[in-house]
C-alpha cells in the first residue's frame, strides 16, 4: 500500500503500462476510509491525476462520506480541492454532514484558505448543521471580513440552522453580537 503511488509513478515515468494498470487496480480496491488520506497525499506528491480522481470519487461514495468524522485523517490533508469537489458533487444530498466536515477543514487549515476557496467550499451546502453553523460564521468573518448590512448567503443558511437549535446558542459568543444587536434586521 505504501508504495502504490510510487510504483504507478515509475510505471508512468518508464512507460510500463502493465505496472500502471496493476497498481491502479490495487489502489482502487484499497481505497478505504483509513487509506484515503495517505493516497491523496501521495497523489499530490507524485502529481498523479488518476489517483486524485480515484480518491475524490471514493470520498464521494455515500458509505465512505458518511463514515467521515472530525477525526478522519483525510481532514488533515491541506487541500481545499477535495472538499470543493465533494461540495459540488454531493453537497445537496449530504449537505448537513458535509458542512460539519467543511467547518472542521476550514478551521484546521485556515492559514492556507483564501476567500475564493472558502466561498467555493460553502456555496454548495444548502443545509448547514447546527454544530457547523457557528464555526462557519466565525471563519467567514475572519476570512472575508464580512461587514455589509445584509446577510450573506452563508449567514442566512447558518442562522437558519442556529434558529432550529436556538436554545443551545450562547448569546455571549462574540460571533452572535452583530446579529443580536438589532434583531429587527434579521426578519
């Protein structure tokens, strides 16, 4: 497993088609929740587009996607491209679960996250999980410096999620200060 990407790379480099075919067949059968991060990292390291595609498609499979938690190793790979792909591919189907993963990714990799990637990550999530709403609002505030008078699309979706669990909101949290200051603007 640890050598699959390197073997494919050498098969490509020395034009050994059989080695490429067998290696790809191996990794396609080996892509699991536990191995995805390692394969994704190797795909980036060796610049293997076929492996990147296979990992992205494996992540988009419902059983694997729904098995991801905030502790999943794939969230440690600092690449917004995977999460943008998932948001665009399955965002409308598993939006709430994906919003939790995206919020974790955004917090974990905020140093490399630019405003364009953040918007791409969050635009295709029609439903935001309650547990992700506050995190996404905070990241949006830090990354985009949102200061306009109207609510952004993400703010509207996050507020909808928060309103469904309003009794769990900590009104002393600074992220809510701007919303609680003048509630008449919200409705």
